C-alpha cells in the first residue's frame, strides 16, 4: 500500500497574496491549509482497513492533473476559450477543491475559471482560500462575487455587471483570441451580463459529463477505497438489523459510518421495508422493520475522495426463511443484474445494449427508472432505459474501457406485495467487466 500522497502544503503559497493584495502571512496559510479535511486525509484506522485489504491509495496530484487534462481536451474540441464552473461536482472534478458541497449546490457562491490554455482560478467563498490551496492544479485563488439574491438583494444588476467584467477580463487575458465560454449552472442574471458583453456561451455541463466518463487508474484506486469503506459501513448497519429496528435508525448508522470512514454525504435516504418496498423510492421513515419482512436500500453514497458508491441490497429481517414469493423476486433481480452486466464491453453502443437487456415483464412487474448508468463523483452519464422507453428518452453512444457503470434491478409485482432492489458497480475493461462492489448478494 502506498503512503498517503498528499500535495505539499507549501506549493500554493504564491496564490495567497493575490487574494489580499500581498498582505497575508504565508505561515497563516500553511497552518489553515493543513487543517483542511482533504489535507488531513483519512483517519489512521481507515488507512489500516485499506492496508489490510491490500488497497493502493490514489496519487492525488496525478489524479488532479488527469482530470484537468480531460476537461481541457473537451474545451479544445468545442473550440472554447475557457470554462466557468458552478456545479460543485464539476468544480471538484476540475480542481479537487470543496467548500460546503451540499450548501453550494443550491447557493451559487463559489466557482472556478478553467482556461483552455491558461490558469485555473478558484473563486472561493468567504475568505476560504485555505480550502483550495491544497490542490496542485489551482494557479490562483480569488474572492467570489456571488450573484445569489441572498447576498445581492436589489443590487443584482450592478453586481452582475462587475462580476461579468472580471470574467471578460480573464477571457481577454487568457483566452485563445475569442470569447467562447463553457458554463454549466449559471443564473439568468449572469447569462445576460455575459451576453451583453459579447460572450458566446456553450453548454459546459455536456462537456464536463464527457470529460468525467473515462476514469484513470488513480480514480479507480480512489473508488476502490470508497467501495471498501462503503461495504464496511454496510456491515455496521447490518450489525443492528434486527426485528424492531426502525428504517431511519438503519440509515443513520450507514451515514454515521460513512462520515467516520472519510466519506462526505449520502445523496438520498432510500431505505424501505415490508410493503413500503414496492413500488420503489420510499425514503427511510419511522417504520419498524418486522421479522419476515424484506428491507431494501440504495447507498447513493459519496465516500472517500468524493467518489460515489452506488450499490443496492435487499435483506430478509429475522432468523426465518424467505417465502416462495420473496425468493422468486430475489432470483429475478439477481438474474437481471447478472445478465445485463455482461453487455458492457468496449465498442458496444447504448442502442445495442438496450436491445439486448434482460428484465422481467413490464406488464407484470414494477421496475427501476434505468437499467444502468455511469458513476464517478455522483451518478453520471450515460443512462440506459428499458426498450419500451427508447422512443421517448433513449439516446445512443459508445461504451469505452474505463467507464464505471452501475447495473440496476428492481422487481416488484404490479399486483402488490414486496419488492427487491439490487445494484452492482462495475468497471468496463477490454476483456470483461470487472466487479467493484463485492458485498454478498444474499437475501439472508
């Protein structure tokens, strides 16, 4: 197992004076950057678990360089001068920096400017320079100008004009001779302000989704660590899985364990038992899980290094044996996963995979929204639907080695009763798909 390859804290010191006009003390930055959760890294006991499992830690500086290169490849292909990123997951991908990720998903207070051939600049929220200074791909850190009404009030037009002037200045200084800018999530005020200054806006979300598709081996190493942590979190949840426990108590244990193992958050709270398992999408409640009932969950977990672990399992509560109906549902869900996993080979198209998918009759059984989807920093492109949905929402593309895919199954009779949710995460390899999630597919 490699030693932790955290980025040296002294490397970004040249950025800090650009924030405060050269008045900041470098020692202050070293001290506070070193307290950043990314710099501190996983706890010793978590590292010990990974070492015992024979896992290799990711080379974080190399992973950051790879991701930035992927972003810039997309920008060049789209003839863009730069990208302006607000989506916290896109900012994370391009810069490996975070600041209250869930809050900033609905409060646009930080962003990144990624030049196609120039610097990477993080516009950080509320004097948070030390939260971005650990990253070796960040060239400069500036204070952000928020366009959120919470901060602008009735001065939004004035502030958005000043914000746009700074962005246009960066395009003029570091662009490729034009003003073609990729943006992902930008308010209408920001769009109008930039367009008023002659900026040609391009859909950056599409470019970033494409950039994130092919994972490097360092990203795979990070994901293996996240999967291992998630599976130990599930062990912790299983330890309290007994008749009389509530759904929300089970979910709370999973979330607590995720935090302890260097995880970051859970995207949902999808855990249900008994009659609440069918149809799917009930979230964890105060309901007590009773002996003989099925309990199903979907982790939707953002774990170590910001990597998503999206796996589902269904368990029988108590020491009894499953009913014939429960066994039948579980067998159908397992068959769906096993047969569809084999379809993901380099060169296969989404249309070909859709035509060959196996799943129980949609007339007789409730199913899941998608049969498979990409995974990285979250659930990602592409999504694969049932054949019945192709004309409405289907789209084509080609599968490549390095894609990480979650293969999904939900089976519940339309006539009623319980349901079974299963999901496995795989890596597309040249020879055959490699299973990432190894937690047993067992009902009891």
